[in-house]
C-alpha cells in the first residue's frame, strides 16, 4: 500500500440475523477470510460487540454489532454496494451500514 491517501472501509455487522438467530463464529471467520483474499488483509472486532440503537416506527430498536475493517487504496463503490446488498439478504437485515473514510498512512 502506498503512503498516499487511502480509505478505511468499516462494515457494521449484526451479531444476530433479522430473524433473531445468532450469527456463528464460523460465518464471521469465513467473511474475514473472503475480505483478506480480496484485499490482502482485514481486521475484525467481534469479541466486544458494540450496541446500535435507532428509532423505528416510534419504538427504539437495538442490535449488538461487530465491526470489520479493510484498508483500500481505491474505493470501488459498486463492489461495496453489491456486498452490502448481499449481506442484507444473507443476514436478513433491512439495512446494513458500510462506510468509508479517507485516511493517510503515517
């Protein structure tokens, strides 16, 4: 990776499917391996899940979430949109967040 600007892509993943079933460690390991094969590396934060809260129809919803990060030089938006759509289907989610920020490696 060059020393110029690149992007940190963060994938916020639920720890349970939209149907309430826990997502197994094997699934997360396979997903991390898939990203590592494509981008040369990935980092996961699975053991200390965060908690997401949001308003939906007058009620407060919540999720336990894990974060997976990948550093990329070029942001391939169609790839990330396609991955998000696939993960939403696979994990029975109405919406997943994949976000990117420009970073400079020091």
